[in-house]
C-alpha cells in the first residue's frame, strides 16, 4: 500500500521569503564590517581675535591717530593707545616719552614707539604740560599691548584746552566707523584669505601687521596712526622712560 505525501508549495515559499528578507536586512551590517573605517573629520573654524569687535571703552575720547584721552580730574587727562593701534604696531619693544613738565601741543609728534627694528613718532591728542609718566612701562613695555586701557597708559597731562580739543576728539562709535572703513579698504588690497576673514566680521589679531610686507605695514602705521618714521640713530635725547 502506498501512501501519498503531498507537500504545500506555499509553505516552502514562505520560508524562502523569510530567509531572503533576513539576508537583505543583514547585508548593510556585513558590508560595514568589511569596509575600512574612515577617521572622523571636523572642519576647523578660523581663529580670529576679537570677532565681536574692537575694544573701545565708552568712558574716554579718541584721537584720529588712535590715542585715547580720559578725564582723571578737572584739568588733568590721561593719554594712552587704543586697541587698534596696539594691534597694528604689534609687540612694542621700547617707548620714549616726553619729560615731565615739558609742553606738548595737539598733533605734535611727542612720543616714540620702537617696534621690531622700526621707530615712529606719534602725536599728542591734547595740548598741555606733562605731569606724570607711567612708571610701569619702564619695567615692561608689553603692557602697552597687554592692557592698553589700563596698566599700559602713557602719561598724564595738565590740559585746560579740553573744550577746543573736543573738535579733534571723538567717541567710540566714530572710531568704529573709521575701523569699518579701514577694514573694507584693507580687505580689497590684501590677500584673499585675510580679506575674507575681515568681510566675514572678524577683526585683526594683535601683531597682524607682521604678516604684511614691511613697506605696506609702515605705510599703514603712518596713515592710520598719523606717525612719522624715524631713524633709530636720530632718536630725540630729550625723552624719558626709554624701555
């Protein structure tokens, strides 16, 4: 007697479908295991100092040559160098200031900055008599760059001419306008990389001028700081605080 065995073809097909689906689901994992691992990369943002803008305290006035003036008491003002000026100059090696009790005139080139083998005479923003020099600069001229609005101040001047001086002294917003115009012009004349950074809202790092050709840097110092270049051997001996 023979027995008849009948198989269900649909049951067999169902098993094949399950196996096929399992194979397809595991294929990505199998392929990932065989593929060489690539190290993760992260785009590095350019490091630009002062991306939020120039440091320009509102409690003082500014000269077109980027010196600042702050009223210390009636008839007494303190003079220093603003943030832009110290970035343009870069690390100052040595300074020479006029002697105490000497008379200075507004716009007169009365103090000297020595930077990387170059020397410049820079103007006084006010008229009056020098009554005090910053003794800390005698020990450490780097304060001019590190803390231009605090420990890096230059000198105190007795000045009764502040009313007329206000025609040549301006608030921080006016200086920001100058700097925006300067950056636009600079971005058009220098390398595309620096120009792109400036146009993107970045500001210049301290000592950025070291990346410029020497003649271009000297030209900018003369134009922006209203400075006169001088030969080192021609330095005025009637100065103090030579660091």
